[in-house]
C-alpha cells in the first residue's frame, strides 16, 4: 500500500479561526430587524400534577404580546426512539420546569412579563424521584398511556409499569458459572445525575414564511434528525423544513436529538412571517435540555483462582427522568455491552429505563458507558485483590480478543486492548510505589480498562458531495457537526488523501438541510468512521470522473493516469501534467474543438449494511446491534490530603485504539479533553434535588466543573492503531471513550491509598473523611 500523505499526520485545524464565535453568537447576531419576536416559556412548579385548566386570555392582552401557545394548540407527541414527550402537556406535568406554555412578544421583557398573567390550575400527584422506588408494584404510573406510544421496533416498553424499556442479555448459564467459581463478589454502585454544562446554552431562531417554509437556525448536533422529527410532529412536508447549523460551542450529547427547538418551531407557526428567538438561560439548561441518567447497578461476578471470570450478573436500573424518548437508547446500548472489554462465558444482564419525576435524560458523552464502567471497573479491582492478583494482570487475563463472542454472540473485531493496557501500565509506572515528602499527604495509582460501541439504529447512514471550483479547489458538503472534535479537518484529510489535493484547496461546509446531504446525527463517536467513509467514496467517485475525463480527452489509458498534488499525471509519459483547474469545470478541448467532461461532482454514501437491531427480547441473541468496539485503558496517580480528604490528580495516562488516527494531534486532544470532563464527574459534579423535585444547584456557582487549574500537569495521551477493516483508512472513533476510565481509575486509586472503597461518585472530601472515620470506628 502506498504511503499515506495526509492521513495519519498532523494538520492545522481548518476550523481554528471560524469556530471562535460559536452557534449562540452566530444565531444571536442574526438580524431580521424590527420583525424579530422573542419567546419566553412558562414552567411547571410541580414535579407531578394533573393540569386542570390553563387560562391565557389575560396574557394575550398584554402590551407587545403577539401570541400565546400551549398544549391545546399543539398536543402532538414527539421523540426519536419512543414518542412519549409533549411539545406542551395537555393532561399532566411530569417534572419541575416542564414547559407548559409559551409567549411570543416584541421583546424578551414583554414576553416574560406576560408569563405572569397565565393562570394554570394543577392537581398535585405523588412524586417519584428514585428509580428503585418507581419499579415497586404499588408505584403510581408516570406514563399511564405507555402502551399507546409510537416506538422503534428494537425497544421493549413495559406498559402498566414505569419501565420505558428493558434490555435483557442471556448467554451461557450464569448460575452454573457461579457454582463453578472459586470466589464470588456481589455489591451495589450508584452514579448520580450530571449535566452537560456547555458554556454555550441552547438557542434557536425559527421563521415560518408565507410560502409554507419553516426554517430554523439551531445550536444542534442533529440537523437532519431535527428536520425529520419536526416534519412528522407538525405535519409539514420535509421539503418545507430547513435546519441550518453553525459551529457548536460545546454539545457533549446535550444538543443531540431535539428538545427546545420544537418550541421555537411552533412559536414561529403561530406568528407566520415573523422570526422568533428562544434561548435557554443557564437555569433552563439544567432543567430543560437533558441530563445524564442516574444509575443504580448491582454487580455479581464469579472468578476462578487463576483469575478467569466465569460468570457475570449485571443489573442496571437507570433513571431516565420524565421521558425516555432518547434515554431509552442509552439503556439499550449499555445492556448489550455491560460485560466491559472482557470475555465472559456466562452472562446475565438486565438494563432498565425507568421513569421518574425528574427532568428527561438523554445522550451524554460516553452514552451510559461511563456510568456502568464505574461499578464494573471498581468491582474488577476488588475481585482481583480478593484472589491475590494484580489488578492490571487480572484485566489482561480477561481482556477480550479478536474472535471472542461478545455478550450478544457476535465475534469481537480487531482490538488493541492488550496493547492499551500495557502502554498505560508502563507510562503510569504501575507497580512502582508512589511517594511524597509531605506527611499529611499520600499518593497512589488506579487503573481501568474500557470499551464503547457506537449506539445507533441499524440503518444509520451518511452521505457526502464533493464539488470542484474553477481554480481546482473543492467544497465538501456533509452534515456532520463540528463541535470541537476537529471533524472538518478529518473529512478534509480523507478527501485530500484520495484526491491528492493540498489541504489549503479544501473547504468543508457546515450543515444546511436544504443544501447538504444526509447525516443521521453527530453522536456515538461515529462520524469519522461513517461520514468519513461517505467522504472517501465521494472522493473516489470524483477521482474516477477526473481520470475518465482526462483519458477521453487525451486518448490515454485510464490505468496509466494518477493524481498528485492537484494534478493528473501519467505513468507512461513523465512529461504529462494536467492541473485540476484546467479542466474540472470547463472540460477538455479535443482536436475537433469540441469538449469532453464537465463540472466534476463526487457523491458518496455509507450505511453499515451488516447490522441488525432485531434480537430475541428474552436473550439479546440473534442480531448484530453494534458495528464495532473501540477499546482502551486509563490510569491516574493521585495525591490525597489525609486531613482534608481532598484528591488531586497529579498524573494521567490513557491509551485508545483509534484504528488509524486521521490527525494524531486531534486524537491526543480528545484524550486529554475527555479526561478533564471525566475528572469533573469523578470529583465534583452532581445534580442535587430537594424533596419536591427542584434542582438545588442549577448554576456554575453551586455546580462545579473542572477548570485549567484542575488539569494534571503530567498528561500522557497514547494512540494505539489496530485498523478497523471497514473504517476510512482503518479509522474508528474515540471521542466519547476518553472520559470513561476516569471515575473508576480515581476510585481505585483512592482505595489503594487509604483502604476505603467509595461506591458513589463524586468522590468528595466529605465522603473520604466519613469513610475513614467509619474504617477507624469513629
């Protein structure tokens, strides 16, 4: 294979300058003049209540008010996987902060003032805030109509209960496995709700024109998915719904699917001809975008004396909040993968999506894998110590290999998990004692191994167009989103490699559903793989058109032509050299003064045609729900102040098998960035609720996220490359994966330092001090 010129080498990020503004400023700066209207939403003060009446008459008469919209105007349900969400509720509210109505007015102040005039009569209902309480037999139903909701065929709602989905996996005989085991450990772990906390909040501007066209400018990861949901929910033809998406100033899954944008859309429908703007405050970002699921996990693991895992029972009780329209897929995905990156012959997994009266939960970086790996990797350390084995060696013995069947029966693909474990152990100096000269402090190390598969429908697809301009430069039209991961640079490098075109000749366009081809969503760490394949195929298509045009124009055999540095050259004639700009638009003049060719435009599409989400609902066997797994490992060295209980990470190392790093600098950035986000969830982040379902810390004063001062000075990102056979140049995604090892690695390090096991992040000073007191009998 020829040496790759662009792929696998670092390049300046193509979005480095333009990305500075972000979507919020771009959308805020849209100037529609005095016709612009503003939207404010009325939120429920109750976590669970029947709506007896809504009176908007007085609000409609307020100065500056153009319209008021509520559930009686738009009673439709919407959702990506399970249509259980209301634009505005018509019968009951299910969480504090749920939008009950919206006012559209000439100013934000006028809209907010009018909200105070809307009268809503509620009849309070019992509140459920704990997933384990919600599945009790006598628990009141949060969605009594669950059996009537539209749902994708691979989900399994349980009507008559608060279970929005149940994924079962059964492999081998788990009870026989436990009988064979020399040691069995069973315990519970708990991971609380956290929020995405993007610096840029959600924003949407919508315009419904008199020709029946609805256009939205959104801060979104999912322009085509939003168009599809809006078209279906509002009864508008797809061709008349347009979503334009600028750069995102942080998404992390919180801007996937659809939530507040549907309110902007229906507000625009109410005031045809006027653009309307809706922007979340920081408080609304906590309540009304989405959160990460809370998890209660019960893990039972059986092992032999030689360290081989023989049985695993993993039960996961996920609090998906008041809606499972997106979070149900998190629960589904983790159900298939809750063994972690290990071969286990006997498996019993139950993964429950459970309704509560808390804000809806959805995609969050890691898509549930961070949460279940916390318990699983904590358990791995505990089991290893119990049988007298080094935790790293224990992981190496059980690490899954190519060809091993995963929990749902499909053979594991190529993986560099062993190499990742070895390189992290070497870099963190595993086995070497950590020391400090400060008698009040103690140092220790912790380790974790992880995996993750893209969680997406089996018919997820990507498409790409490549069009040439007169100077031989190209525009790549795709609908993947740039949200800080360097997507634009990666797509440019893939096209550059196939077309042998300098990067400065390439521009990758941001999504506009009217102009750009289809992309499912920028989620699941899949766009480098999926959209990258579409871009590569579009580049190959364009290359074939170029070679065929030149072969016809110059009567040269196509096999003798090749591309190099934006030119067509010939193996049999070293003097032949034809720059792209000479013909890619205008064609080639023949000896008869006619022309051959025409504007070159490449097209490519990709769909993983080998996948199937239809499995036996009782066993999880019989399908191929995941396309591939990315594997990796992470470790930390920490320092703990024994008097104050404070944890400081002084060194980190993470290694991930990227298949092929399209741009190594971007991969290294993903590893460090993911670690920092994981650091927040490990040490500080937790959404706190009172007994009425209200959030106690919906702001950055009381909800702490990491800053630059919290990043360890010694960071060690490591790239492993075991090619993915169906990836572009062997690439697979690693974006979300890099935060997954952080929580368990820190928890394991704390136990190694102090002999205490924290089973519930965040690992705060209070928890450490209390655990030490309990250990000492105080």
